C-alpha cells in the first residue's frame, strides 16, 4: 500500500466529518445561508477560528463579486485557501535538512506523555537509516524506565546506537554523553527523547531549557530542530500544549501523530495558521513507514477526494 493511499485511509474519519456535510450543503445548492453551516463544520473538525475566518471571508468576497456561489468554484476556493495556508509553512523533507545542516544534526523531541514521542523518534531513526544516514538515539527521558527500555528495544531492532543511563539519572548528563558519542561515531543526526510530564509543570520546562543549554554549549547552534510531538486526537488541547512548549523552548516543527484516530484532523490547519509552526511529520498508523513528511497538496487532496470539484 503506497503512502498516498495510507494517508487517504488515515484521514477517513476527518474526511467523513468534514466532507459529508459539505457535500450535502453543495447538493442543496450553495448560497449565503450555507456559510453558517460551513463555519460550524470546519470548527467541529478543529480547523481553527483564524483559518475559518479567512476561508469565510474569501467565500463572501466571491459572493459579492459574482452574486452567487458556483459549486466547483466554491470547492476550488475552499481547497485553494487551505493549500495556501499549509504551503506557506511547509518545509523540505527532514532528511534534506539533515544532509544540508551541521553534522551531527540535533533533533530535540518534546511533548507530554502518551503522544507517541518515543515511538516517533524510533520510527524517524529507522527512516534515516534506510536512506543511508547514521542516526544516534539518546534516551533522555530518565523519569520513566519504560521509555528507556522502549527506546532500547527499538535501537536494537533497527540497528542504531543508543546512549542511555538508568532511571533517575540527570537527563542533561545523558544528552552530554549522547553528543560526545555522536561526534565520535561520525553520526549524521542525534535524536533526543525527553520526559513528558504534564506540560503545565514548570519543572519540566526548566529541565528542557537546561538540556538546550547543554546542547548549545557542547555543539554551538544546536538543537537544530525542536520537534514537538502532538496527539491529533486531542484537537484544540494540542494547540494549548504547543503554545506552552513554544514559549518555553522555541518549537521549530511539529510531528502530529494518530491522525488516523481522529475526526479532527483539521488541527493541521489550525497549527500552521495560528502558531506559524510547520508540520514536519505526520503519523497515520502504527507501522514505521506510516510516519512521513507532511505535504500540503497530498493532505488536502486526501481530505477532499470524495467531494469532487
């Protein structure tokens, strides 16, 4: 099964929540009253208030210009506006960033517990190895023995080096040794897993800031990517998490997991439009190759494939 098909399957719940009401609306004949229904549909899919306002303004402008809605034009504006928003924040594939960036390229993964942070890093390490890059994993979530063991199992399975300490160790010390190991082995990338206790706790953010200071000291300019891992199924709560992590540690990209488990995949649009943070990776399944770079065109095509234009 190719990635586009998996993406389409993964977005089935969101597509059903978004495009079925939209199709019914269009079949009745789009008109001014339809905008209120459309607004509710988009907000329910967690597209976000700011993005929805922009979409509605463009549709209203179309009505003022032509006096009516045309079905194909209506869909074209809707899809085109979403594409404009998403393309504006889209970045190159993460492998390209690593190949062009400093060596080793440091990716610091942050996020609350339960979002799939450890698994996401492991899947990314496997991807990098498959394209000929040398990744090193660093188990800096020393508050959970399970996280360390989980990363150890993945590292052994995919054949990559892992720097780890015992539970309770200083995370910054693990990171220090991980950077030294990566330099010694000529690694292309360092993927650092971190603790994910409640994002409202000041001590977690202070700990992440300390890790960033250690990285900057040992490898000036790093981390080169602060990757926030978020669970798409929590919808607007993910926005709140993103804001807090961004304020504390300066998030540069988002990995959005579990898109296949939610009807609120519009959060992709809300993230990019309201926070101006690019979606770097999306996950639509449990397999390693279900973690892929985000592509705006493929996402929008999969979201609207059943409506036609």
